[in-house]
C-alpha cells in the first residue's frame, strides 16, 4: 500500500506562478495551480511553502491570488530549502517521510533529497500531481476535509499556550477537553482506515488496516473496534484515536493502539489506556497489549510502560505486554465519556 503524503510543500517562482517575483511584479499563476491546491485541500492533504523570496511580497502575492489561507506555516526567506522543509515538518508535527516537495529547479530538489532522503520530491508538473497514488486517498473523510481548519485551530491553541503564564497542568485544564470513547460506527470506518494508514509515530503495531478489514472487525463478536473523539474550547479535533480489542473471559488483548500526532501533547493516549485498564478490571480480566517496534513508534512503547504494562513474551516479532493490575489514576484535566463497554 502506498503511504500517503500528508503535506505538499510548494516552491513559488516558476512553480506556483510563472516568473520570478523579485524580477517581475506582473506574475501569473501557472495553469491548473488553483484547482490543484483546492483539490488537495479537499482531499485532506496539507500544504505549505518553501521558497527563497521576500516574505512580505510573496505573502501579498498569495493573498492577492486568494491562496494564502491554503498554506500552513510558509517558510519564506533566503536559507537552504532543506531547512525550510525540516521546519515545516516540525511545526506540523509530522514526519519528513510524509512530505512531498514540489519545485521546478532540479538543483533545489536534489538539495532537499540529499539532506532529507525520506522526503519525496517532484518537479512542477502540475497536471500530474493529482494523479499520484500517494496524493489520492481511498476515501475523503470529514476530518480530512476539515484538516487545514483543524490545524488553524491548533495554532490558536499554541498561541494560547505561549501566552499562558501558569504551570502546564493548569493550561491543559484551561482547554476544557472532552473525550468520547465509543465503539466505531459504520460512518467511522473511512476515518479509522485513514488513521491506520497515516499514523506512524503513535501507532503500537504499524499495521495499515483496510476499510473492509475494519468493517469485519467492527461486526465481530470477539472484537471491539473503539474510536476516540476529542474536543476543547477551540473546537473539535474529530476522531483522533483508535483501539482494537480482542477478548475472551480471561484475557483482553489490545491488537491495535494508535493516536493522531496532532494530540501527542494532550495526554489522550494515556486517557485511552486508563479506560481500557479500568474496563478490564471491572470485568476481572487480564489486559495485554501487542507492540511491534518500528523506526519511529518508540513513544507508544513508553506509553505502555508508563501505564503499567511489562513485557511477558514475544511471538513472530510481536512483543506481548501485560498490565500489572494496579489501578491507574485518571487524567485530571479531561472529562471522559466512555460507552463502548456498555453496549
């Protein structure tokens, strides 16, 4: 399965528009750029800019063309574009391997590719972009269509956090976060598939489930497919987490545990683990989790450890972890509604 691009990073001169802005005020957008930018946005693919340009003039030009709102954390300046690409990944909290850098200049593409081998690069063939498999999700979810707006809300959260003068726990409490943990419904399956495909760092096993597989698991008598929704005073994050639980009378096993990178600093993974632990203790069953190490998912192993899971064995490259049975403390800064075990 082709790993989807999460963010397209555009050059400007002779890529988004014809000509060099600093040499010519009468620049024109390249044919097809507006439709391509809008369609990528509709597909839930983020977009940014890495361009050697005067920041004020380039920003004004994008605003005049009606495109400025589509580009998150644009990097406009005179440094190496590899540095701009790295900063974009950091600002958006996504991996470099999920970026596609589009530039008409083969030297610039080579510089980025040499510095960041995981970054995909493409020339400025605008018509070809929308046909790329890694820019074509199997389905466009509600979260996908709102993804850019969700990031804008997240930037407002960050500004609020920067302006907050109290300790971090008080800031988290000020967000007034509400978490809903429930069984996946039919309308959630496209988003669930999207999460398994797009989430790498906060994914305990890294297996990309198809929609058909998830539909079968959601209807299984021995599985619970669980989704996590999050909202706060700035708005809804949508569905940000997923768990797949198999159960028998003695042992429940978490086959899949993942959390969107967008909420990595909110402690929602801990909230989900606490809920799974609490429900298993109510049913007097042991709780196990499966973990498959990947180059980027070590934070999930740490989350399991901090929640009280210890290694009890391995099988076919899968580490088996089991909770030690001690009750856990709920997160004080989150209001939780959990219904999946009541159905």
